[in-house]
């Protein structure tokens, strides 16, 4: 993770793109990339979506879109001074309490 | 990263949520969480957005939303058998070639 | 449509919210609301999603989210000076040419 | 609005695309199109975004993306049996009560 953060930061700085990489702009870029990722799945049946990585072309597109999403998420977290893994672990701890395994097993109901 | 993937996977399995965690559903959940993250920035001026982490309440909300996005992205990549860091590095290599630092410095124009 | 545009505009002006309703901010707000709409469907099976309006509570939430999306889309179009219906009809004409009914029947393949 | 709904429905039926136009899939398609719309604004300054329609090329792209979003929103509402304008007006009435003009003037704070 630290390596990826450093890589993405260097990529931006070498291009003098820090001026564009404001939190607002990066949040928008992230939404744009997630839109492209969702679009890869939109017309697939659940069964087709489950095996999308078996298709070389569609699989490569999905992998590339996941990469794009991760790049912008990493960059946004860096610009905000947030540790991505720590933020995820902290949130996971919080939802683990809100959704105790013994009470919510097999249910997707929101709490 | 591997630890986070394992943590999120265990969280899902303990709740018997694998049935909900299909690629289509996880892509939708990711879009939903990114929507919440974007909403944190929507009415802020660029200046307010740049210092959002200085505000304890807004900063905590942004950190939690970033955590949510990372959780679903990690889970989606796991379900698809994609290494998140590798996918990001591969994509970064690709855009580095398409946007050579010497040619695009200071420009946000799309190629 | 013209009536809705006028209603939404009056709603914003009465609250002196024109200052927040810039194209960038409204595009973000739209993304946020679409995220909430998508979230209503994320854990539903295709079958459950197809009958979501039969459930009074879920149906009311979906209707409210659709209303939110339409409000921000109407406002964004108004601020940009775009006629929403005309833009949709023009785009539909364009895709009708790109996807001739006789050639693409029953196929979701992208062109 | 009724005309647009009928146009979009005919477009789908002529191509035998009803099978793809489930609520889940259409919500995903809507998210994808909103992502493309957001991407048009992501690197623009607020000032550039405010005059985007003065640029023939960018303006045409924004208009086309707005058209796409409207097409999928219209189709989703049709499939769900929701009147788009009524849903927007009903939601506007609700937020008008929650955000009384006299109390929230000039403030973007959430209630």
C-alpha cells in the first residue's frame, strides 16, 4: 500500500497534476471510474458476471477498471492524509459491532 | 493488502453473506458507497474540500466513507480473483506510457 | 417538464442556493443520489428487484430516490441551459442509428 | 414526458431489449452514465465548469451525457411504473417542508 501510494504520487508530481488532484476533483474521478466498472457488469446476468474473468477480453477490461478505481482511491486517500488500509479496518470493526455474526447470519437487511 | 482481503472475507463468511457478494451486487455496493463519499464534498468549495480533514466531524465521515469504499473494492477484487495492488500498478504503467510526463505536464487534456 | 424546471428553480432561489448549484456541485449531487438509488437494489435478486414496487416501504424509498435523481438532473440541465427532453430525444436518435433494430435484436453487445 | 417514455419504450421493444432492462440492470446503467457525466466536469475549475456550454465540443459531450442519463432514468421509471415528474414533485414537496426557506437561506447544512 505505501509503495502504491508513493507510485501514484510520483506519477502525479512528474506531470504537475497536483493542481488538478483536489479532493473534490478526485472524488469525481473516482465516481467516473466506478461508473465505468459498473458498466462492465450492467447487462450481464448474475451467472455471466460470476464468470466474467474467464473471458479474456471482458476480464482484462474489468481488471483495468478495478485498477483505475484503486489508483484514484489511493490518490484521494493520500491527498486527504488518510491511511486506506487503516480506514477500512476501522470501518470493518465498526460494522462488525453493528452487524453481529450471530444475529444477522444470512440476512442482508440494513441496520 | 492480503491481510485486509482476509479480514473482509472472514467478515462476509461469518455472516453467510457470500450469497449476496456476487460481482454485480458488489459493483453496485461500491457505486453506492462512492456516492456517499462524493456527497461529502458536493457543497464544499474547493478550499473547504481541501481542508475537510481539519473538521473533526466531517473528517471522520470522510474517513469512514473512504473505509467503506475500500472494503467493497477489496471484496469485489477478492471475489473476482484480482490482486488490487497489481491491477493498480499495471494500469499505472499503461497510463504512464499514454501520458508521457514530458508531453503532458500541467495539462488535464484526455488522450 | 417546463413546470418542474420552474418549480426546482424557485425552490433553489427561495433558499438562496444558486451559489451552491454550480454544474460541478450538481453533477456530484446527482452522483450521490444515483448512488442511493443503486443501493436500494444492491442486495436484491433480479426477481426481488423486479417486484420492489409491491413492497410499500421499499417501493416508497425507490420512488423517493428516483424523485431526488430527477430533481438534480432537472436542476443541472436548467443551470447548463439544456432542455432535458430534447437532449434525450437527440441522443435516442443517435443511438437508433448506431444500433439498428434489425441488426442488434436481442443482443446487448456494445458498438 | 409521456412522449419520451413511449419513445424509449419503443426503442427497447424494437430491439427486444426488455430482457436486459430489469430494474437492477437499469440502475447500473444509470450509474454508469452519471459516471460519464461527472467525468466531463472532474478536471474543470468551478469557473470552467460554469461556462462549459460555451465550448462547442465539451458542450456537445455534456448535452449527450445528460441525454443518456435522462434516457435511462426515464426507462427505469417506466419499468418500475413510476411517474418521473410526479416522483420529483412529491420529493420536492417533502424537502420544502424539511428545509423551510426562512430557516435555511444561504446554508447548505444537511438536515
